[in-house]
C-alpha cells in the first residue's frame, strides 16, 4: 500500500533550520514544520544526485515493501538509508521523480 509522505521541492534559496545530508551534498528543511509535509531541498553544485531529482519536484510515498515497489521500475536512486530505520529509493514515472520510503518503526524506536 502507498501512503502520501511528502512533496519535495528543489530550491536554490537558503531556508531556516536546514539539515545537511553530507552523503548527498544537499540541505533539507521544512518537512517537520509543514502541515502538508512540504520539504525544501537545496543542492550543492557537486551533489551526486540525478539532475531530474535536483530540478523537478517529487512526490514521496511511504510503502510497506520497498523492493516490491521497485520491481520492474526505472530506478534512478538505488535503495539507501538516510537515517536509522529508514530506506528510500527513487524511480522515474512519466518523466517525473517519485520517492518510495520504507520505515521500520522498531529500528526508529531503538535509535
């Protein structure tokens, strides 16, 4: 089952309360403050992420099984773990980036 998680919007404008993700050379902000889960993403020029993700907004869905959601899809960011208990990956659908997020609540609780 897919459940809306957030909308990610690329920006070049520095935002308040940004969190830096060193592995991806990017800053994220806004998600926790937004009642609609809008996340701003600002990238360093040498960020290794695909241009599509750095330039086009994406919608993210929470899923029960990340591997099942990726089966047969065009994966542009392989599964990775940006934080304990969380696995994410990106696909392309109709020219737009889509993020899938699998959250293991047991791992998050013990962290």
